[in-house]
C-alpha cells in the first residue's frame, strides 16, 4: 500500500511540475550538446593554431604567416575565459567574409585593374582563395584579409589554451549564445509556457 502511495504522489508531482521537469531536461540536453561540440571544435582548432604558430619558424615562407600576426604568434601564457570566448565566437560563429563586409561592398563598382590572384600572391591569403570569391576591389580584399587575421589570432588563442576546462567552458558558452540557439531556446520556453 505504501508503494502505491509513493507512486501516486510521484505521478501527482509530475502532473503539476511537468513543465519545469521538461525545461530542466531540455536545458541539460542543450548543455550536453554545446559542451560536446565545444570539445570537438577545440580538438580541431588546436592543430590549426599550431600550424599558424609553426609556420613562423625559420623557413623560406615564414613571412607568409608571420607578417601580420607576429605579435600574436609570440604571445605565451594561458588566455582568460573572456579571450577564449571571443576566440571561439570568431572561429566558429563569424563567417568570412562577414555579412557586414558583403553588404558594404554589394553595390560598389569594381576597381579598374584589380587582379585578385596578383593581390593574394606572395601572402598567406593565397591559401584561402574561396574567401575572396567575387571580390573585385582592393578595399574589400583588405577587409577580408583583416577578418582572416582575426580568425588566425583566435586560433592561436585556442591553441595556447589547449584542452583545458576553461577552453571547454568558453566554447560551450559560445555555442549556447549563438543567436539561432537563443531563438530556439526562447521558442521552446514559450511552447512550454503555452502548453
């Protein structure tokens, strides 16, 4: 008899608190996915950051990488959580070219004599020609180069952190604060509230 009363009270609690329990389960699932994704992203980012750092060594092509980001390559020490958060946002949630760059140059006429291949030749940007598709002005090319620099600096930051708990937390936070994730979470909360 006592077992039936315990089961009945549990069912009663579930009926009254199902929204809260569903919300906790969804939040836990979202946190798990964001953390797992952060771990995967970090494991891929570290070799890329290492590649950026190592190409600065003494070899005939070191200037292709080190010219614009030499200061970041020389940095040592563990980055803060805030630096790591910004790095994960830059690497994984900021497209290159950015939407602002695309909008800014959407109606700008092409520069006379602009040659994309000649502009990229002799720089590390020649390794990412897809980022410069459709570019026909020097100003737009320069903005995209700056965005690639920012991404490489962010990769170096993640590489310096290694597989640390702070990097995992920063990556998870960056994934959870992605605008589409926040919109989906808001929609789920609204649905739970309405039901």
